[in-house]
C-alpha cells in the first residue's frame, strides 16, 4: 500500500505543477517596458503594487494606473503596444480585449488575421483593424483620434447622433481661378474648404472611423472632423515616450504581417495551438 501511495504522489505533484504552469502562462498578458513617475498595478483581488523599473509582467484582469506626472509603456503578448499618459487607467481583460478606464492612452495594434480585438471605453466599444489611435476620457473631453487604419465604434446604448461635414462640390471652378498662384493654393483651398463645408446628421448604432479623422463625444452626440495640429502633436508626444520600443514593435509587426501573408497556414497553426492549450487545461481542471 505504501509503495502504491509512493508511486501515486509524484504523479499528482507532476500534474499539479503542469496545471499551475499552464494557468500561469494563460494569465500572463504582457509586460510594462518603461515607467516614469508613479505607476501602480491593481490585480483582480484589489491588491496594489508599484511598477518600478522595466519588464514588469502584467496578468489578466490587472489594471495599470498612472498618477499625476506618471507614464507607462506596455507591450501585450497578443500584438499591441500602449502608452499611458498621466492620470490614466487601463484594465487588461481576456485575450484581445482591453478596457480604457480613464485618462489619455495611445494604442497601436499589429494586423492579425482572423482575430477580433476590442478596446472598451465608457462611451464606445472600439473594434480594431491593425490601427494606431488615441482614446481620451477626462474632464476636458471624450474623444478618439485615428492616425492610421480603421476603427469600428459601437454605442453601448442608444444610436449615436453622428455629425459630419462634407465640402460642396464646386472646387473645380475655384481651382481654375487660382491656377496662377500655385504656391498659395494649398492654404487658399483649406480656407475655402472650411467656408464651404455642409453638415449632415445620421443615426447609427455603429460606424467606421477613417484614418486622419477624430471624433468627440457629448452623450450620444458624435462630432467627426479631420485631425488638426493638436492631435498630430499628441501622437508625436506619445511616440517619443515609447522611442525605440515602438520602432522595435513596428518592425516585428511588419515581419509578422509578411509572414502571415506569405504563409497563411501559420495562422491556422496558432489557432490549433490555442485549442490544444484549452484542451490540456480542461483535462487538469
């Protein structure tokens, strides 16, 4: 009997270690690459620890929060990089899902075939298609600015009341009149275009935002405009904080995209590996 127990115990210990290792691997969602000021991590149990230095691992359901004057650069395992400005909070949900809890946060996502990824804010659920954008939710504004790619924004409640402006189609005559002043044409056109914009309104539960545009929220009202110098400056400021880490991320994203385009079966292999992990976890649960 003692011999049987002696044989069984190592098996149980091995199973426990394998299960623990798999669970831990499933929970790890990313790494804080850089911090400045005070940056805290709050886990699902409400326990708080301070992120100091670099390469701090974060897990599923952790919330990363920056204090006044604090910033953080976070890289996620599923192909995203975020930069948190001061007084900002980001909750790490399940795979491919992040929750913007407040503040101003820069996001860039590599293009991944077959995955649906989302950032959830108080005023919208944002579907991502390999994009770079900023979400702001503070006392001054609720807005989304899109640098590249596309975003699909869905209302958490009633339909959005979307206000857009379009230029009237009579620029051809204006251009002909100004043909001899090409150097001043661009500024003249921009001034003219602003004067000849007409607003239209539509009501939709969800809509698509195109690159170099931004939207501001006021309840269910949404105002869409082209990005201006202020928004472009915000992108530059975030990208200077990330520095070489962002450049590395972009290069790896480019390599990954090219690999997927040249070897589409690799994506299927990734899905099979994910299912295999789930099956192993179910066996030990």
